[in-house]
C-alpha cells in the first residue's frame, strides 16, 4: 500500500516525476509499505521492487517543461512519471562504464540539450507533454569514449553534489561550473560560435533551462 509517512517498518520511498530536479532529488513524500499488504503478497512485491529499482541509477523526469535528470544512489521506487536509465551489464568492462551515468547526467541537464529538445519537437497535444524515450535517444550527445567525456562527467558529478547542498554561498561557484560544462559540451559537439550564441540567446529568453 502507498502511504504518506514512513511510520511502517520497512517502508520504501517512492519517487514521482516532480521529485526529480536538475541534478537533485527532492525528499520523498510517498512510501510503499509491505506491512500494509498481506504477508506473502507483500514480501513478494518487496523482493520484486528491490530487484527492479537497485541503487545507482539515472532518473529522468518524463513531464515537460524542461529536461531534468538526477542520479539516485539509493534503491528508491519510482512511479511511471520517471524514466530509469541504467547501463547495460555487457558494457561493464568498457573504459567509460565507471563514469557513464555522470556523463549522461551532464548531457541531459545541459542548456544545449534543452535548446535542442524545445526546437526539435513541437508539442501540441497538451500543456505539459511527456518526454519520450525515442526523443531522449536523439539528444545531441558526444560518444562516451570521447577524450573529454570523463572531464564532463566530473563536472556533472560536482554539480550534483552542489545542488544537494544548495547553499546560497556556493551559488556563484555552481554557476561557473555549469558554464564550464556548457562550453566543454559545445566543444565536444563541434558547435560554431554563431550556434553557441543562438543557444544562449534562446535560453535567456526562456528564462530557464
């Protein structure tokens, strides 16, 4: 059963789309309580959830406006308003496997990705349309074995830690890190100076990424 407090023993956090922000995850306000289910059914569901939602995964908010992704180090459960991205086991031996989730986190949360997404797809069905997996696969993304990929991943990791702290004193440093990531990603994608200025102008008019 889904409850709004964690008073039940063994209650598991449930994340919904609005909990996923750029580089950060809000404190869960919903929980799944196996104790509220029948003994056998509850234990079975808990084992199923634990295998489906392991620790160490990338979460992407499905509802637009704004692309937003965050790294979840915990085995939180998720509702269907969140995409769960995990590296395929067969890539475990790849040199870039260790930083792949941070690399993708930086790409998805970038202003470049936001600009491309807003301009590549025209949403007409409703005010807050769903982001589709087919659209995420078409994001402008350098190969993860790019010479600068690990550097971009490190910047994204730094941003993730900074957003979790969210202190006013670190805002300027956070902005500088984001700018550094944007420049690095633009370099990796080979964007021209006019293209970079067009993206910056568009994002400034929107007011946010």
